[in-house]
C-alpha cells in the first residue's frame, strides 16, 4: 500500500478514534455479547446477532485505521517555510473571477475532508487544480457545469 498523506490533526483524530474503539467500544460490545448469550438460544437471539455484527464493523474499522496510520505520511506545513505555493496542508483563499466570491480551503487527506469546514480532500478536483499554484495564479476547476476560474489571493501554512 502506498503512503497516505495526512495532516498532524488528521493523524491525531484517527489515533483518538482508534483508542476509543479499542478501549471503550470493544469492552462494551464484549459485555453486550456476554449478556445476549445468557438469554438462551443463539439462533433466534436478535441481541446476540446485532452485537456480533457491531463487533465485526468495529474490528474492520480498527484494522482500517491501523492500516492507514501504518502507512501515513504526516505532513506538518507549520514547520515549513511558506514559499507561497499551494501544497498539501496549505490553506488558500481564492476569489471567483466571475462572481468575486471568496472561498478559503485547506487541503487535507481523504479521511479529514469536511466541506462544511472548508477542508477538501487532496484528491478532489478543486484541490488537484490548486496544488502547485502560487499567489496571483489562476486556478481553473473543471466542473460539470463548465470551467470555473479562480485567482489565488492568499496562501497560508497554518
């Protein structure tokens, strides 16, 4: 598996989720399975089957997180000199050339993406168009409705 780019905060969030799954969810599920077993016939025991299904999903998520953290390439832009270039982890403010509407995006890993908080995946069309651009450069985003042109007005490594 190739390396997975991740911000410092993204890695922290995954570690917190992993700790919660291992030390809070696992014991709760184990207890739920034990109490469901006490109810008798396992073939027709809905509580038992639900707890086992939840156990399977939890274990799958634990493996997924451990795998991602195992191949994570944690990038901390705050420790880099800001040369004005948009890179993974950078926060960029763009202005739409047609509407003068300003948008600010931070480029993050896939697991961290949250459009409501202006965190966009490095694999999104907008991020791919932004990577490598500098202050005052044009960014052309290929959208289903047609190309959208932005101008880079600010690049921060925060």
